[in-house]
């Protein structure tokens, strides 16, 4: 049972606090936002339902109140408006991050920082730099959300439990992400064989439709309801649970890669062992030539943004 702080009580931060409360994994949740009135409204609403769960205090806090957190979830900043990409947010959100990351890092020197704000891979890297923390304790939520979307949509298409899909979305959490179909299995059976057995159509066109649906999922939701909330909150709760319970599970979080397919000093998502120390190990995966090209392309794009920020 732990202390979790959430910086940013907007659509994602507030829904995540609710999901954490329902999952009963924390003893204390501190919510911080520059918009104190809105944040207080969220805190009161959460307190009012709290008697249904195991005790967990929920408070509105200044940055100082995040002191000695075990995990700090960072969802502060601007979100995509219809028509914007995640990368369009980088300068505005980096400026916001500079205003609080050094402070929260000093107040909770042993915490794990879970970066969610977009563009998440670039901001996770910048948080790693601004905090001075070891790379293991600065994690981007990366493509855990996209991987969950992939499993959910594939499960729906194939008419099976999405949890038996063994496969990930990798690379950037954004438009250059990709699905390494060559290693994806369903119950240990390559997806083509599985589909054949069930007489379900499966070809490259189907792969592209599913991968595009996953990639464009956020746009589809944002265009209609303004923000993604439930799926992100569920995913963040899943990551927190894996950290607190020392699960040593494998999640496609965004982590600092060095000497990985020739990629260096870049945060990107790959299958990663996650436990109580944060990132325990980023695993290598056998890519096809085309997949490796996509991965390297994602990395190059991230590096361009990181280099531009570092130059300014
Ligand atoms: N990584 C993912 O999978 C994922 C998924 C969805 C959204 N996001 C990103 O998460 C971020 C939040 O999205 P949202 O929909 O909740 O946005 P939102 O606009 O609803 O909330 C952002 C909140 O941050 C607060 N804020 C701004 N500056 C702050 C500061 N200095 N300190 C504390 N709080 C501050 C704002 O007041 C606001 O309440 C966005 O960048 C969005 O793109 C990431």
C-alpha cells in the first residue's frame, strides 16, 4: 500500500485517480493541478465515494505534498485538440515539465516517475534528464495503451479473449508506431494459422486495417468526446499495479534505449520487464527487416525532437 501522486487532474489524471481508488492499490493519493478549483472538485468527488473501498486518503496537494511518493504519475500539460498530433504538443508541455519535474524529483528521491503527457516518449526522456533519476525509475506509459487497443480490437475481430493475444505495438506512442506482426501469436499459434483454423480472413490488408485502427484510436475518440479517459486510466492502473506488486511482467512501456537496433539515448517502447524497481530490463525482439526499419524510423523521429530541444 503506497503513496501515489498525480500531477495534472485533467481528464486523464482524474479518471486515473478514480481507477486507482477502485483497484485499491494505494493507501494515499495526492492530486496536484494548477487549476486548484477543478482539482478540488475531483478530490471531493473521489472522497465522497471512498467509503466503498479499503481506506485510501485522497487529498489536493501542493507540490510539497507529493513528498516521499512511491510513484508520481505525470499527466499535466496540454492535450491534443482535434486535428493536432501528439508531437505538436512538445514545446508547450516541455515548458510545463521544466516548472515542476526538478521539484518533485527532489521531494521524492526514491520515487518512480510515470510519464503520461504527450509526446510521451520525448517527455519521458526530458523527465529523465530534468530529474537526474536513474533510467529505471523514469518510465513512459509508451505503447501500453496501443498494445491494449491492439489486443482488444484483435480479440473483437477474431472473436476471442483479447488476453490471449501475444503481441505488442512498439516504437513511438504516436503516428510512427507499428505492430510487429511477424512475431504475434494467438495462444502460441501464429495469427495466420490461427485465422485459417477458424476460417477468418487474414492477409496484409487486414493487418493494415487493424494497425491503422489502433494508431488512429485516439483521434477517433478525441474527435467525439474531447479526450481519451477510460482506456488510459485502465492502462495506467495496470502499470502501477505491476510496479507495486513487483510483478516482473512484460509491458511495452517507454524506456531509455541504448545500443538497441543501433538506437541510442532515446526513449521508445519495446517489451520490457517491469517490477518494483521500475524498468528491470528492455528485451530484444526479432524484427523482420521491414519492422526493424519502422522501429529505427520511429527512433530517428524522436531523436530529431530531442536534439532540437537540447539545442534550444
Ligand atoms: N500517454 C498516453 O497514453 C496518453 C493518452 C491520452 C492522453 N495523454 C496525454 O496526457 C496529457 C493530459 O491529457 P488530458 O486529456 O488529461 O488533458 P487535460 O487538459 O484534461 O488535463 C491537463 C491538466 O494539466 C493541468 N496542468 C497544466 N499545467 C500544470 C502544471 N504546471 N502543474 C500541474 N498541473 C498542470 C491542467 O490544469 C489540466 O487540468 C496530454 O498531454 C495528453 O496528450 C497521454
